[in-house]
């Protein structure tokens, strides 16, 4: 082999080796990324949720005062609003008077029983008087219960916060008639914030209860949150339900060569958020389970990319 041919053969061999090396590196990178995605599942389909407590009065009446403002933070026991107590105070006074009357009648019945035991039977025998005294004593107990109920109803005209939380979407105004049992104020419970992440069903085998999770909110892309998997839902709504018992199933057509994985809710219980991060129901989030540095970086990058168009 001549010298020029040898040089050409070497160059061709080097090109082939470089090409093969690049293909091998690319295949290794793809395999590594697949393993990372399998071992550290993550999703951009997540949302901040919290318990919403609907506050309803236990009695009905016209609203005379509203003591909170929209988005105000309240603690358990804080006064939210008041109802007109006039009718309930009148019922309380009537119950007090009725109790006094029942007690007087019961005292007279007892005295009559005591006199009859001394030999003065009057127009009633001893057994009849004893029955009358028992009935009067029972009437006193009933009147005491009515009085206690009347006092509770007066107290119920002052509606207080049942939990620590935040007043949300306040629309209650003075003069509104509030019906008993109908919610008038919504409170977002302060200690119930969590993240609901929707993972593909193919990710679930690699997610366990108690696994650590990294959460990045779209509104705070540089402030990652930490948490743990609290629960994994056991079901979602059927896409093709029957209209009712005895009806035929409603089946939508689908392409056999396209099968999208279902998404299952995975609840993430958050740790204490960093200072400056305000959690609100409805925030969008990215979540990585069993995060590594690379997975956390991917989640943060995704959140930053999502927040980019709205950063102005």
C-alpha cells in the first residue's frame, strides 16, 4: 500500500471511529436520560390545593355587621359576622320566664305531696299527687333544656371562624338575610396547603408513599419547595360512563395506534415554605419525586420556562 493510500485509509478509519463514538455517546445519553426519568419521575402538570371551609350560620337572620375583609387572615374563634339577635333574645327571655313558672309549679306540687303524707289527702289521693309532682319536675327539666337551647341560639348569631385561615371571595354584605345552614363565607384553611401532581400511570411503579419530592412553583421559579408523597389516588373518573342503570355504555372512538397514558393524582405534603413564598390555591407547579440534582434542575428549568412569557 502506497503512502498516500495508507494516509487515506487512516483518515477514513478515524472518521468511522469518531462517528461510532458519537453514536455510542448519544445512545448512552438517551439511555441515561431514560433511566433518570424512570427513577426520578417528574411532571409539569401539578397544582397547589388547600381545604376550603364553608362557614354557614347555625341560625337564620339578617346580617347586621361584617367584621372581616376579603383576603384577610383570621384565627380560629375570630368574629366573622353577626346576625340580628332580637327574636332570639326574646325567645331567651320567654324561656327564662317559662322556667321560673315551671319551678314554681313543681314546688307547689312537692308541698302538696308532703302535706298529703301527713294525712291530709284533699281531693286527690297520695299516688295522684306523687304523679303530679313527678310531671311538674319533668316539666322543669324540659324548660331548662329549652332555656339552654335559647342561649345557644343567641350565641349563634355571632358567627366565628372555625379554623385558622384566609377569607376568600368575600361577598357578604350588611342587610343580607343569611339562611341557617347556607354558607356565607369561604375560608382557605391555613395549615392545609398541598400540591396535587398528576403523574402518568407508567410513572407510578417508581413512586412510593413517603418519597421525597421537589416542587417548583411557576410564580417562584427560583424558590424550590420540598415535600413528601402523602397519597396516591386509587381511581379517576371514567371517560365512557353509562348514562344510567340499564343503559348502554357510551364509548368514544379512538385511534388504536395512539394510546395516551392516564394521569393519576399524587398528593404532595409540603414542608415549611421558604420566607417570601406565599402559597395560593390554584398555583401551577412542577414536581419531581425522588429528586436528584439533575431532576431538580429540570423541574426548575421547566418552571422558569413556563413563567417566562408572564414575567413582565
